[in-house]
C-alpha cells in the first residue's frame, strides 16, 4: 500500500454512536497529521462543514474508512471502485458479512493499516447496462447483486443469453445476478449457494420460479449475460438493494464483471468462515437454534 496522507471518512447517520466515534476518530487522525476528507452529511454529524461532494472524495483519498454497516459500505464501494482506493469498513452494530472490523478493534486495525501491515482482499463488481433499442440508457455497478423484480402480481418472463448463446427462459417473480460477495445476501434467501468471495464467478438465482427445475446456476466470471424482458409490464432493476430504474418490454440488461475490483482491508484475526459461523449460527446446538427467529 502506498503512503497514506489523506483519509476519506463516510459514516452512517446514527446520531449517538456515529457522533462519538467520528469525533474520536477525526481527533486521533489529526493528532497524527493525517488529513481527513468528509462530505457535508458526514462532517455535519460532528458540527463541521465541508465543501467536498461525496463523489469527489475517492479520487483524493489514499484510504477510505466506512463507519456503519453493510449497506453503508455497499453505497461507498460503488463510488470508490474506479480509483481502487482501499476501504476499511467498521461495523457500528452487529457484525456484518462485509464490515468485519468491530468497533473495539478500530484503532488497533487502523494502526496496522497505516503501517502497511494489513492485507487487502479484492472483490469483483458487476457492471449492468440497460439497453433500449440497442442504445445504452443506464450504466451502473454493484458489489452484491443486480436484481430484476416484478412490480405487479404477474409473473415476469425473462430470456437469458450467455456470451450470445441462449441459456434459458425464466418465468418467475424475478432474477438475481450476484457476485460471490453477494451470494450471502438476497441470493441466499432465494436458495442460491454460498460462494467464497475470492472465487471468480457469477451466480444466477431465480426468485420463486414457476418451473421448479429452474435452479440457481454458477457461471464463469468472464461471461457476459444478456437478459431480455418478455413481459408486457415494466419491472424494476435494483442494484445492491439501494438504487435502480424501470425496465420495459424488449429491453436488454447486459451484465458482466466490472473492470476494477473493490479493495477491502481484512481485519487481522478474522476470516470468512468465522463470519459465516456467527451470522448463520453454524455449529450451534439444536436447543440454541430453536430460539433463533
């Protein structure tokens, strides 16, 4: 990792916790002569002002610190990916799948990062382009997944091609196209497999398919998907569950691996299997599992 001088900070708007943590963090960094970069919404939590837009911070920062949960990290990841700036994600609540640094470990982990003694894990992104009549009208990125969902009660009809070859047609409530990182998100609820985030793959999981033989499928990450909407009614395309747009009949959604990965800093002493055990309650006695709702 190159020398760190400027540190961008993004924080979830949790008035009590965020203010205390943010005040301590900015003071800690300034005492060590690091420049902090914050957008107005983050700076305002501690009563400061900023002339920087959040979109400007990734191009100026050597390191990004995210205070929040997985949702906060997902939104920041879409901003930072063109610049390949490393992200240290700190969870302000319960342990997330992505924000694996717990608040008590913040400064110990940060010291390791600033000394260049941390490990970075690169996570693939999805690039989704919506085409209408052969013209691209939307071009977006997602770290977890791209979801095509019905707006009304009727089933969605989708035709899927992989690298120009017809694969199948889905009649379902929708379709999830996920990265390995996103395999533990919406795709898991739809019956998709868990894929280790270091793997290079794309995962397709139909949502409540009309034909029960339509099962989730894993394909190579170099594949390009073309999903055409056959249904008359509009459907909704959603990226990481946070942003989206409508898709109309005969529109084609092209999805492929993004050109630049997201660089996440790994917390020392934590590993992916430990997170799975905690979040999914693996290895607990049956009596304990009966209390989980």
